[in-house]
């Protein structure tokens, strides 16, 4: 099934594993007035909170149809007065109504998503100190439920689907990747060579690092095996 984005109010939590933030919950979609079950990672899930969920419909062999959550974050307000009240709230200490209004007047009603995507846009706001910029950025990350790991992987060019695979497989993703960015290529089903290359480049792995060579040989060997239907491969063919 193709990926899609849904907006849903969390009605109640069915199952929660606080150790890895995995949640199964019932959501209410106000657009079609139907409830659906979502399963995936949500940081600090809260009942009655509205979430924007990206994922896909799947059929669980035991529990039936579910929406597999690849990314989930609290929905941000998108109207001027609501945004000002939000930014002047307790999640952003030291901002206040006057500063919040300047942010909205300068950047517009899309300002929250703009800040989430690129924090440097706050430099356009007149009189906004570096300290207040940091308060806004951190407050948005905390509210939306974006973990440090998730933000870092997005910056490195990893797609949300691959991020979900990594977080499902490893307890400390960044530590694993720092040791060897090609490790998911060998261990995580569905994580490809090009994604591993992005990680290696983001981590400034030298071009002559043997971990790059190992990854390339593994990719070539796997592709040849699938193409020929045989696990016997000559070294010459590995470099064709």
C-alpha cells in the first residue's frame, strides 16, 4: 500500500511500551468521521491530542487492519491567533504574546512548519535573540515529538520509512551508525545500499575506508546471486 498522511485525534491507548515508544492506539479521523487503529512509535502519546500521522494500511495477521505509523507528531496550530497563543504558552518560556505576534507577522501562518523544516528562518524575525530562537526550535521539537535521532537522520537524508526501520531494529541507532553506517545494509531487511551510502557520506567516512568496500561487495554479491539464482560467484563477476 502507498504511504499516506492522516490527521487523527488519539481516543485511547490500547498498548504502550514506554521503553521504545511503541504504541497501539485508537484514532478518530474528523475528516471522514471514522475511527482507526494506529500502531508505531509516538513520543509521549496523549489522549485527546490531534496527531499528523504518516504511514500505510497493513493487515496484521492477528489484529486485522491497522495503520502502520512511520512518523507521528502533534498537529500544530495553523491560524494566526491560535499560533500566537501557542507560542506565548508554557512550552515556550520567555517568548510572550508580543514576540509571538512578531514571529507570525514576519513569517506568516505557515511559520511553525517553516521553523521545523529550517530553523535558520528565524533569523528573519527582527529583534529575536539567539536564545529565543533556541527556545522556539526546542519547544517545537518537544511538542511535535521529534526525537534527536529522528531529526539527525532526516538531516542526513534518510527517508522516514528507513528511519522507522532503523528505530524498529536498533535501540541506539546513532551509536550503531557511528560504529558502521553500512551495518543496517547487512542486518535490516529493506534498508538498501544507497541509503547506507548517504549515511557514510553524512558521517564523513573516507572514500578508502574498508567499510565502504565491504558494503559495495555485499551489494554486488547479493544482486548477482538474485540475478543468477546461484550463490557461487567469481571475483571477476563481482566487479562487472
